[in-house]
């Protein structure tokens, strides 16, 4: 009886793992593999490096660059903890910014690109644009997670934006300053442009883990 019970438990566990695996792969579709950059696995030291940075993205490569005199890269931090219902967990990368732009460029196009922006507050305006390898503009979905502090316009089109009209500073434990960003793709380049409608004091902006689907025919870097 004990042996039979052990066999039944093993079958149930195997089925659970098998179908969970199918579910994860299904998020990317046939011929694609889900890949992510987890910032918990990166450390830049006391003095963060200069732009740009290059990351292995499975067999692909992601170039991450930032521009703007008032857009300072602060490295990886766990300071922002309000990540419920967002696309990231744990550590994020941080910028102190008034105006500037952060750019993601993939060596080979990816699909179903997802990331979150945290601590969007104090008159921030965030524009997110995306293009494929031919340079054609792509539709981008932006959605706030909670609260009413952020106004989203143009989501689902190729010029969406998030605006904060108030000077309220959202706590790092809150999701009221969180914007989820999705690009179905295939996408080559994403530009996150940050401006402020008033004031010259820099504010923190955090970018979550970044995930997407790589085409399995990508040759590697």
C-alpha cells in the first residue's frame, strides 16, 4: 500500500511540474523561449559604470543606454519594495533623473517584452516608444497598478504616456507609482523618455526585471 501511495504521489508531482512547464512555455508560443534579466543577479560596485551596458539575454544580447545631463545611473538597489502586481520582484535598477532617456536595444528582435517602472510621481511624465528592426513604430501598452496619481493616455498605441500632475511623493512600499509596460513586438528598440512638468530637483525612478521571448533561431552572442 505504501509503495502504491508513493507511486501516486510521484505521478501527481510529475504531472504538476509538466503542465506548469507547458504553461510557462505557452506564454512565449512555439519556437520562442522566455528570457529575463533579474537585477538580483547583478552588482555594479560603489561606482556604477558609464553608459552603455551590455547584457546577455539568453542567446540574445541587450544594450542598455541612458542619456541626459540630469539622468544619473545609481546601480542595483532593493530600496523599492512595492512590487505587487508588477512585472518584477526583488532588486531594481535606479536612476536619479529630472529629464533624460533610457534605451533598450536587442541584438535580435524579441516578443512579449515586459517591465515595470516604479516611483513614478512628483510631476513625472514618462513616454515609452518602441520600434522593430525595420524602424516601424510599434504599439505599447502602459497600465498603472493602483491609485489615481498616474494618468495614462494613448495606451495600446505607438505614443503612450504616463503623467503625474501632483507633487506628491509616493512611498517606496506603495504600488501607486507603478506603471507596467508591455510590447507585443517583435521589438528591436524601446526608448523610455522621462521629463518633469515643473521643478529642477531630481527624483528616483526604478526599472524592474526585464523579460521577453527570444526566437529559438537566434544564433547567440
